[in-house]
C-alpha cells in the first residue's frame, strides 16, 4: 500500500501541519528525537481509506532510532495534517503491533 502522490509530495517536501494533539503526544511519549519525514517515508501504511469529501486518512507503522510508533495523518484539500502519534500496544493490536484487534476502530 502506498501514499497517494499528493500525500507523498507533502511528506517529501515537509509540507504538513502538526495537530496540537500530535505535539502533546510526541513530548508525552518521548518521541521528540525522531525524524518525522524519514519515519513516514520508510514506514508501512497499515490502514488507509478515503472518505467522501473528507480526504484520505492513514495509520503508518514506523520505526526510528529503535523506537516503534504509529502516526495518524489526514490529507484533505492539499493540506496534510499529522493528527497523532502513539506507541502501539497489545490492548489494541495483535502481537505484530500492526493488526488492529476486533472492535478497535480507526474510522
């Protein structure tokens, strides 16, 4: 699974905004030392979908500096927003930390 060309262009050229929630979580979860662009470009899209008139939404499984985390991003009308970042756990994901447990919804 790949990003749309528009999303990949935004990431590659660092044309994105951080949601306030993202900024809070990156500090709270001690992930301030990661390179967001590199993490997204080398990460694995584990979920994505397009919503009518609401753009594209992705969950990206990333590893950077020996840290594993997920980034949720939303692309809508030429704007890429990094919504949140978190460390996956077995309460919400299968042991591979990529596959959502039943009933744990992203949409």
